[in-house]
C-alpha cells in the first residue's frame, strides 16, 4: 500500500532565456498525474508586470496559490509605492515567500524572468524553499534535464564552457526553446500538448505566441 502524501507532481516543463535587452519563457501546457492527462491547455506562466513573468512547475494547486500570492504582492507594492516593482525586488520577494514556507513548502519549482532596472534581461531560478541563482538561461520541470543540454549547445560559444554567444535575438531564442520542448515531448510523457512562448521587451511589453506539441 502506498504512503499518503500531501504532494503530487502534475508534470510539465519550462525554460527561460535572457538576452541583452529581452527575456523569453517557453513552457508547455500539459497538466497530468502519472499517465493521466488532466488538462491539455493549462498555462504555467503568470505576468507579474510589463517587464517580469513567473513560470512554475510542480503541483498545480501550489502553483496557483503561489502565483496568486505574488500577483497580490505586486498589486500591494504598486498601491504603496506608486510604481511597479523591479525584477530584482520581485526576485527577492519570491525567495522570501518560498523560504517562509520551508517547513511545509510549496511544491513548485520556479523561474522568474524579465528585464532588470537597467533594461537587461535576467533569469532567476529557484528550488522549493527559496534558494535562488541568477543566470542567463535555465530549465525546470519533468524534462528540465533534457532541455538544459539543448540550451547549452544552442547558446554557448563552441568550445567555451562558460561564455555565451554575443548575439542571440529573441526570435532565435524562441525557436530554440520551442525546438527543445518539441524534442522533450517526444521523450517525456509529462510534457506536451502545447507550448507558450512569452517574450519580454522594453518596447513591446509581454507578447505571447502559442505552438502545438504532440498530444499523446
């Protein structure tokens, strides 16, 4: 007999890439439990401001609770300070929120992506208890380990482990992200159905484009 747990993994995968003046998130839309597909069109991304988005994978109930809490924090910040919070401020607030629940954590693994106070793209990756790392790209979810090598090959200079390519326009970043998710959907049962590409720029705000992935 299996042991009862308050947590369940509802699958899904996501990645984020930051450029010189943009950030992009690509995430699938499948929500499942083991081999049972619960929804084929469930977004994992929430727009917090015109320059910051949050993507989460894990347990759907905890994802919804956390994303609603962060959206409320943004509203309260705007009311008190008469301006929108920066990427850096939201990165710190999300870390504190996750750490405050460390004894009964949100079962949610997160990436915060957007433009910082100087207009440069940035990505913050989190574990379930708020440990965070700033990076230029990252991946989470059921197929996260499959996505990262694809991003390594596509974004780093040949022969250089730590140096990124000097130029990678947002269109190329989106194509790389969608191609990576398409490949992951062929090999991971918890990834698939659809892909959402969110592109964050200073001029255009947040733009969403949808793609189709395999549905079986």
